[in-house]
C-alpha cells in the first residue's frame, strides 16, 4: 500500500493461496524461515497501516474466504479492510495493466463484482459488472466504527491494555 507521497506504508504477504490455481507457499509453509526476518507478531501476518482515514489492512483474494484472516486484521487494529479480487478464471474479466509504458509495476483490474461494506454488513457502494477496468466507492465513517467498538467493549467489559 502506498501513501499519497508514493511511499510504501504497508507490505502484505499472502497467507492463503487459491489451490490448486496458485502454486505458491505461505508463511505457514516456511515458518522458521518466515519468522527470522518478520517475527511472529500479528504485524508479521496481518499488517495494518496508520493513515489519515484510519487503520487500513487488506486481504488478497482467497484470504477473504476464511474469517481467521479478517479477525487477524481486526485484532491488529484494522478499521477498514480491502479485499482484492480472485485470480482468473474465478472472476471472468481479469487483465493486467501498467501505469505507463516505462512502468515495471503491473496493476491487476477486473470488471466488477466489487462492494464496499460497512461494519454493520450494509453495502455502501457496489459495482456489479463492467467490460474493462472499473472501481467502486462508498463512505465508511471510521469515527462511527471506533465509537461502536468502544461501546461494545463497555457493554462486554472487554479492555485491552494500551501500548506502553
């Protein structure tokens, strides 16, 4: 994830491949090699970035199929989570594009099937289909999410000690 200044503020490594389509390993397959450079904290598996719009995290494709991954991000303080698309052939219209002819960084896009969903599970933005690159937008009130989290902690008498 990049900041508005173009700095890398979050680097996510996929923890759940879509087998048998993707032939890759996950941190769990190479645990000892993984924890050497990254450690074994929540940040090593479910990193989040502090931004002006809240604490952001993301799930890549199949990772969103397992609630443990979203819970890991939530436990690490994510307030907004982006779930990336499934790889072809599971979404239909997938393409790889580049910002310009000199760019070495591909941008994967697909034509719809996207939604922005708030903490209550309500769809606040939706885009079902398009013949090419597309996007979806919706408003998430991060302050409302924080207020709800605090309210639930009071109701359930759950408190987490602040970092020291």
